[in-house]
C-alpha cells in the first residue's frame, strides 16, 4: 500500500520509506491486535483516523465471532498479564498452570486473579488423601453416633471442619493447563466469559497504532492526527 501522509502542519512522504518497512508496520498492527488486514480493507483507508477505525472494527468482528472458550482464554490471559506482565505469546492454551501459579503463593495469586475477573474459578482443591481421610471420618461419625452420640457429634464436627479448612487452604490444581482452565470457566461462567465487542477501547487502539508508526518509522507523533491523509 503506497501511503502519502499529510497533516495540516506537516507533510510526511511515506514513499521515502522502504516498502518493506511500511509492510512491517502493518504486520505489527496485525500481530498486536490479532487481526488480518487485507488489500481490499486497505483500499478504503484515506486518513489515519480511517485506519484506526478499520482496526477497531476488525477487533470487534474478530472477537465477537469467536467461541466462548476462546474469549475466556483471552480474558484470562489478559488478567494474568496485567498482574505479571509477560509476552502474551508465551501464554498459550498448553501453558502449564503450575508455571503461572507457583505453589508457594498459589492461593493468593488465584484469589487476586478471581477478584479481577469477577468470579470464582473453583480451581484449587486439597490433596485427595486429605479429602478421603475426613470423608471417612465423617462416615465413621455416623456409625459412632449409634453408640455414643457425643463422640459421634464431635468426630462429625471435626470431619466437617477439616473438610472446610482443607477446601479453603488446598493448593492442588483441578486442571493442568491454561486451555483446560479456559474450558472450565467457559462452562461454569458462560455469560461472564462472553466479551462485549462494543467495549473495545477506541482511544487506546488509536494510541497504540500511533505508537507503532511513530516508533518504527520515526514519524513525528503530532503529524498522526485523525485528519492526516493517506494519498
């Protein structure tokens, strides 16, 4: 795409830039927003503002048509990234949750993620032998009650209290990968996982595109106004 960018105060002739550099900026935009810009799409781009509008519409269309599990994955990935910034490319469906949620502070990290997402993921559980032990004690307490009510009630109370504590402080993961967790929360929190495409932050998209042009091509940001034209 040949671009001749003009603003009211500055004229930037992008013909002076290598065509591959221009293509690289567009590729960076595609990668950043997880979209695909076709030649037909770009034919209608006349201003910097129209390019930003194109990207916003592409983002809306891409994510509104995606399945709930996919949207759950994106939501989960974004929240994890906001708490511990890493390259999003490193967070894949096959990424192990044990790498994301270290055991030593797993309860706190999971609680923090849940608070940000607005629902409980029901991800953690105690070790199975602990559940079995208190479960058997609870069953035994029923039998003990027939012989000694007091002892039966006490043992039953201990079993219930132990199960509650085990559930609260359990650190075992119910699923193993980020993809598995996305499927789990998509099943259990379907409506909350559906992302409203209309909530795309237009101002943020515009700013990110401006930064890509300015940083990669060393274009003066003040020239990248909404009315700046592509000839």
